[in-house]
C-alpha cells in the first residue's frame, strides 16, 4: 500500500533529502512514498535515508538488470555499472548461433565419446563475492538453464543471496572464495564471475559515507593496491574452469593492466571490455585448451545491448553519490 501525503508534505520530504545531500531528492522521495505502508513508516524511512543509510537498504531492494533484488542492511548494494559484467558473460546467449556452428553441431555430437554432446544441458556458473546474489540472478534470466553456485564471506550477504536465488535453485555458500565450493565443480565451470572488493585500503576513507559506514568493510577493502582478493581469484581460476570457460572480473580502468597481466601469467587468454556510459571495466580470461573442433557458444562474448531501467533511478548507483565497488 502506498502513502499519498499532501503536496506540501512531499515538498518537505524533498527538501529534507536535498539538505542531507541527496542529489536525486525528487526521485528518492517518490520511491519512499510509494514504498511506505503507513505515514509513520514513511517518516521512519525518510529519517533513515536522511541519516545516510543507502536508499536501497531503506527500500529493501535494488533494481538490477530489470530485476528487483532484495538488499538487507549491511549488504553491499549492487551497482548499475555491474550490469556490464552480466552483459559480458551472457551476450552470445542473446544472439543467434552462426550458421556454421549450427551445421557443425551434429558432427560434434557424433564424434564425442559414446555419442555424448560436447555442450552440457546447463551452463555451470560460479559467482564469487556474490553479495546480494544480483549477478547470479541476472545470469539465470539471461542464460536460461543454469547450474548456479554463489559464495560470499559475509553471513548477512549469504542470507540475502539465498533469498534472491531460491527460485532459481542457486546454491549459496558461506566461506572464502573457492573454499566452500564442491570439489566436483573443478574443471566444470563455464562462467566464473567475481565482483571482488577493489578499493585500496587507504582510499576507503574517501568513499561516500553511506558506503563506508553502511556497507560491509570486507565488501570494499581490496588491500594496499585494491587487487589482493582479485589476485587470489585469478590464481585459482584455471583449475575450476572448464575448457573454453571464462573468468570475468570487474575492476577499475587504472587497475585493468595489472589485472590483464595476472590473468595472462596464470595461463588464461585476457581481454578487456569497457563501457563509457556506465564507467565500467571488465577483464575476461578464457581457458584456452579447447578440444579440437569444439565451439563454445552462449557465454563470455561481447556486444550485448543495454537494457532500459526502472525502479531505483538508473542515473544513480548508490544513495546520494555514485561509487563503484572497489573504487572511491
């Protein structure tokens, strides 16, 4: 049920939010009014927002890739720029197969052991540092039949991700990167995505207060140069990826060369993709040892079209000031 305060009350809310530093006060006021169940609930929500709590945590949800993702207090808020990570992982699934690939499919099946098709019926996806589970949820929608495994080290994030991924049948594990994953996944992962913390420790103090105060430090702090966690993800990735599988990591533009170097040194073929519109950079590492004649389609490509966004204002990623996961 929505609360419809008189116009002068709405203007009071807008003024208060603007005074608190909310750049998009009009949009935020409308969202809070629409979400509040009672006048008292509205007052409490405005109070929390004005005190600095991220809008998405006040509302209890964030808009991501056209989905409404539950976001609990203390859980990292999915940024719009991270939609580019999803696009890079899922783009070819939205494109028709090349005629040559379609023609080759029967031959590939016949030539495989015991007539088994090279392509598995489900794409195996692992989402490390999953936070709310937004990336995994979006990949399920984009790729269709997905065997999804997600991991986070923060218990609050694990609880939130389990709610968001329950309908998709995703398995969510509490632990440090690959440590809690089933050993049976080694060598089977088609898409390995990681939105690791990449803010240098000393830069966290420069981030907007709503990020550094209300989001878990472990979701932000990437160590001295911001790449401590990312290096660990890259180093272990080759043993988990299937032949032709891809590791996709979100990073900053200035950290991309170091990330490319780490990926190449660990035996993966690197590629950098970026979006000026979203201010996003993704580095892709592909395991090169494809079986002879195999064609991998449906994951890890480029050129996906952007989606239109609704709900939380698309021109803002977090509260009153946009900030990138791992960037000030």
